[in-house]
């Protein structure tokens, strides 16, 4: 059974929502799982609804303006957190492991493929996740200059889950990026699609061999259940 993983973005201590990665336009998250944007309250409601884990993006940490790591730690006591907090290298990855069950090494913020490979070789796959951040079918990264096919080849030698995050589709309910998924077909058992996934597409993704999917907007609007 495919796992539907709820997505929450944090900024300034509260859960927020936006679309297409336009972080300057994010607003407090409205969700059927809480009457106010408190992430711990949401996590409790999500667990009661069947959620097995939760994905949190700490926008303040990603943007280098602060962090919400104390809140992440509290949520992690409610549901296992997969945390994206702007990991740059092995040092920041190791630090983030104190707060979450799994830590994301995302192409957007990583310093190099060498740092990524060190992380993947050093830490167990159940604690590591790679996020392939994509814009317009190109790898989105400040420091890694690779084609998507080249980056996929790099990941073939490891066992960690791989998030495919289409940044342009985040918060849009536009549907998952089939071209991107096809490109990473060799990793399908480890792939976690994210960005615009629709409830009606979840059975299709499961039939393709996908075991987990990130869902934000559709879940918070009550169109799909977690877990």
C-alpha cells in the first residue's frame, strides 16, 4: 500500500503554504487537520488520521534566516519527520539528525556531489533522503552542474529514498511530472514524487511501483487521507 506522506512548510514557528516555490508569497496554512497553523497540533491530528510519517521543510533554515528545529524536534516525537532544512554538507547533515528521523540532502542547497556521496556512504539509508529539486526539467542547484540523467546515474549506487520535487508544481494541484518520473524509472522503487500530485493519480503511481508520495495541498484541503 502506497504511503501518503503529509507535507508541511515552516516559517517563523508556524505552518505556511504557497505555490510554485514562491516562498516570499507564503501565508499561514489552512488545513482540515487544525484550526490554526500550529505544526504540533497538525501532527497529532495527522497521526490520528493514519499518517505514518511527515515531511517538513524548514524554510527559515533553507533560506539561512533562522530555524524551526525546536518545533521539528517536538513534531518528531509525534510522527517520524523527514526534514529538509537546507543541508549544505556533511556537518550540517550530521547536526540535523538530532532533530528528525530522516534528513534530506537536497540539490538546491548541497555544496557538491562529493559532500552528497560522503553522506550516502556514511549514514544508513533509513536516515538519509536525497531530494532532486527540478525546475523546467533541469536540476535546480546552486553548486551542482549536472544534467538530470547524470545525477540519476550517481544515485544508482546507493539505497536511500529519492524525492523528485518539481518545484514549479508545488501547491498547484497540477499533477505529477510524468516525464521526470520516467527519467528516474530505474530508481522507481525508491522514488518519492512531490509537487502537484493529485488524489486520482495516487493509484497510478502505486501501479508504477512507487511506494511513497508527498502530498501537501490536496491533503490539507481534505481531498486525500494520509497514511
